[in-house]
C-alpha cells in the first residue's frame, strides 16, 4: 500500500519539532514500492550510499523496522519483517496509539523516533550494516577516535561559517536591491573557486558525520543546510 498524501494533514497536536507543514511529496521513486506483506529484504553494505534501516521493539513484543531510501525520499514500515506501508518523507507512521516519525536530509536522518501515547520519544536503533550502525560501533570500540571525528566536524563547520559568511554577505550586498541604497560590504576574505569548492566538500563530509551521530545545532549546521538547499 502506497501512501502518496501527506499523512500529517489534520494531525490533532502541533508537532514541536517543526514537522507540521512539511511537504511529503518527492520525485519519482527510484525503485518500486514493496508489495503489502512482502518480506523485509536483507540489508547489504553496498546499499549504504542509497539506503539505511532502523528497528525498535514495540510494547506488544513485535518489531518495527523502517527502511529508508534516500535516493527516492521514501520510507517503508515493516512489522515483524513484513511490509505494512510506504510513504514519501517526512512521514508519521501510525502504530495504534503510538507512531514513528521519519524525516531525512541529504546527509542522513533528521528524525527516526518512536512517539508513545504519553508523548515520550525513543530513537530507533540502526540496523547492522548501516552507516549509522558502523559509526556507533566505532565510538563504542574506539571512543577516542569517535570523539576526534566529532570534534573535527565541529571545527570544519565553524571554519566554514567564519570563512564563507563574509563572502556570502559580500555577494548579497552587491545585488542591485542593496547596492542602489547602501554601500556594499567589502569582504576581507576573497578565496579562489577551488578553495571554496574544497570548503564545500569538507562541510558536506562534516554534515554526514554529524548526521550519522544524530547531532544537530541550528547555527552550526546552517552551512550544510545551505548546501542542501
């Protein structure tokens, strides 16, 4: 069963994480949607650039699994390894009184949480073989390396904000709408195109690292939000 409408329209409560009003439409799916009741296919590491997967045990002893196809922007819900529903992200899958919220960015998951009837929230566990599972295993086995990667991601994003922000301000203030009324901003930083390209790539890698560890900061990740858009 394919859910092509926005499943959150008419939701009884306002979502505190900004899910309300997000557009659930996506481009054409890259792969056919699973048939109702079809078995959950095995997850192979070769899928890691396109897909990811999360699971959680439910109060009735069943297991909910969410398979995410980043290329198509689609999430599929499985209960006890049987397909139940597919929908474009962001989506809220109903599970009786509970629900699972799924939203992704270009770099990874924004939210993949079980919302209980009492409004408590628990993040689903990444399935073995997924990038998120690999990153979590790295931090458990080598905590120093995990902390170093997280710190490097923060440093890269801070540098990008400090370096790219003046150039962006210069570009904006040279637009006719501003330049005809005010003095354009003269940026003290003027980097070549290839340096800016390198900064953009490193910011993207830092965004992936933070997405894999479910870290997000409104200001710090503003740079990768800009790249994404």
